[in-house]
């Protein structure tokens, strides 16, 4: 066990000196990593101090951590994780460090698991919560994955990032993006422009994620040659989607018939990810959400997995988590 731990430390170019049960020194042997670990004006270390309830004092390339033994070890794990992110080319900004803190805090009383990452030519994405880690793992290993939960938990972004990876790695031939246009009643013929122009406003979050994970010229080329396809939900009927990565976003706004139709489009060597937030259903009161029904229908099926996100997984501004929690309390009354 000791030799294994030393190997990890050597790989990450860190040396740990245990001063006492409540104090340890971590030496960063590669000084080029200091800025990306410490952060601007040591802001990363200050954030770890605040969130983990430890005292951190930097001395040159040494980080001294003091406090409760459990918290000291959590802080150590966060430092190790930050070095791993640096090795992968990730900028340890406040958002990334917050994600690392969230993951390590949750892992403190759980079995250590291998971190799943998504790597494209222009970006490396690491999970910022255990649910995100499980979500990525499910996408890699199951034909059908549901990502269910509030806005800001990364369910749509990670699905698109995974699709970009699969396309670049030639594991699929195309990406298909779909989203119910409830606001337009899916009567797109009344809107100006061609099909792409009609549906574009409803798919903007998916586009934003694509352009964040792939070079812009590759996205445009994919749209031109249909390796990246925009498919309004109403136009999916009768198709069999093979060798494709298919994403249905805002699925809470599908009715039961639409959801069954969509699920049965899954073809050979394809991945399907369905995302939605059951608290943001825009359907008429007398129409049942197809997402809620699909969750019940598939919950015990093999080769499918349902990842349920919550406010602890929110990776937007910290205020978003408070807003979600406040609304949940009102809805429970």
C-alpha cells in the first residue's frame, strides 16, 4: 500500500511530508506548476481553506496544511487532483477548483473511483461532481443514458462534449441533436427561414457546447456535410439512427408518443443521451411528460442508466444552487 502511494506521488511530482496527524507539507517539485495550483494571489488555496475548513500556508514551493486530520487529507486529495488537471492541460480556475473540492468532499467517505474524462482536440473536461463522473461513465458504457436534473448541472454540456469526442475518435459517423420546440408548438412552417434557421434558436445551448469542444471550422463543416445534424423532434419519425451519437435535450417537454418514437430510433452502434428537468415542464396541464414516463419504463432495463442530478451538482454561479434549493422548498409545500 505504501509503495503504491509513493508511486502516485512520484507521478504527480509531489512530495508529502506528514508533520503530525493535524499537519502536513506538500512540496511541488516542478515550480512551473505553482501558478496553476496556487491560483492568482493564491486564490485557489484560499478557496480550499474556506470550503474544507483547514489552514493553508504557502512557503515557496511548499504548501503547509493544518487542521482536522480528515480535512487535511481531503485538502491533500484536492491538491493532487489539481496537479492531475494541470498534467492534462486544464486551467485550474476557480470553477475547476470548486469542482475538485466538490468531488473530493463527496469522496471522503466513499470508495475511490477512477475519474472519467472527456478529451477533444481543443479541450479536456473533467467531472466536477461524482454524479457528473457517473454520467460520463454511463455514456461511455451504455447505449442509452438519461441525465435528469436542474439547470446548471452540466448534463447537456457533457453530453455534447462526449458526442464531440466520439465523432473525433471516429467511434460514430455523425452527431444528431434534437430538442422539442414547445414554444413554437413544433409548427415550424410558420417561422421564417429554412429548416436550420427555424430550429436554431431552440438548439443554441447545444451549439454553444459544440463550439466550445470542437474547432469552429470543424463544426461548420460538420453542419454543411451533415456529420452534425439538426433534427427537430417532429422530423425523427420513421428513421433508424445507426453509427450515431444522438442527443435529445429538454426532453421533459416531449409527450409520451414523441418519447416512445424517439427511443425506438436507436440503431446499431449508436449512443443516445436524453436530458431534461422535470421541474421545467412547459407542456399543457393535461399532457403527461414523456420523460417522466420513460424514466419509469426503463428504470430496470439493462444497458441503460439514469443519472439524477441535484443542486449539489450545479456548476454555475453559487447563487444558482441557492435559487434551486429555494424553489424546491416551495414546490414541496
